[in-house]
C-alpha cells in the first residue's frame, strides 16, 4: 500500500468504525431500555457516573387483585365504546 493512501484509508476506517460503534451503542441502549442517545464525554466513564446499577429496579409484578381491577376497567371502557356505535 502506498504511503500517501494509507493516511486516507486509516481515516476512512476510523470513521467507519465510529459509525458502527454508534449503531452498536444505540442497539445496546434500546435493549436496555435507554433512549439510544450517546452520553456526553463526562458521563461516558463509569467512574464519572457512578455505578450503572444504582437506582435500577428489579422486575415489577402486578398482584392478581390489580390485574382484576384493570381488566374490569378495560371491559367497562370497551362496553362504553360499543354503546357509542
């Protein structure tokens, strides 16, 4: 490879890798429930932002009573919509 072209090729490779990194970051954020936006450079390091797990909750479960109440409320909404038609 000629010396003159290697600098340009390296810049193109770095640019392509940065684009791929952005796509991967967005995919990871989407899978983790994030917005897909990149963080600022100050918050990019785990030391600057603290532990990533802090403030994160476990799965939230709904009780059978809550499911029943929501189900009944939705059935009332559907019945009201049927009456309007």
